């Protein structure tokens, strides 16, 4: 299988997101942690995506989450960076700090280390606002 063939499902999904937003006149923002901007890259690799994609926030560190999109220190302290609560605050913050009408956020533990029994490697949370 070629590298291009491996990416086709992601491209199809990105196109579906762009088409759905475009049909509804919705601008989209992303807030990404574990994916490091790869969702925004997948979207913006498609010609015409600028009609839908407003911006992407790469908030890999807790400081970036707080400074760029307003995730609260209390949320990070109580629930951690990889949590439902943080993902939801990331999405809400991306919406607040953009011109978008919808925001997608992702945070998780990609590995190869950093996992715990409560939060194993591979745990991912998505947020939508």
C-alpha cells in the first residue's frame, strides 16, 4: 500500500467535514493537543478549504491551552489535560477566540509513554462547540 493510499480515508473524512460546514455556511476552528495540528493540516490540504476553515490552535502544553484558548488552570489541575472537561473547554475556547461557528478539539495520550492505569496510552477525548 502506498503512503497516498493510506491517507485516503482521512482525506475523505476531511472532505466530508468541509462539505457539511460549507453547505451550512459554518466556519470551523480546531484546538489540538496530541494531534499537533494534523487535523487542521488534513483540512487545509484540500483546495477551497479556506472558505470553511478559520484557524487552528495547536495547544500541546498546558500553558498553551490556558493562554491561547482559555482552558482554566483549575480544570487542568482537577481533571488533567487529557479529560472530557479539558476537551470541552478547548472547543469552547477555540470558538470564543475565532470567527468560527463550530470548533473541534482533541486531547489525548499518544505514547509511547505517559499513560497511567486511569489514563492509558491511546486515550483520546474530543470536544465540539
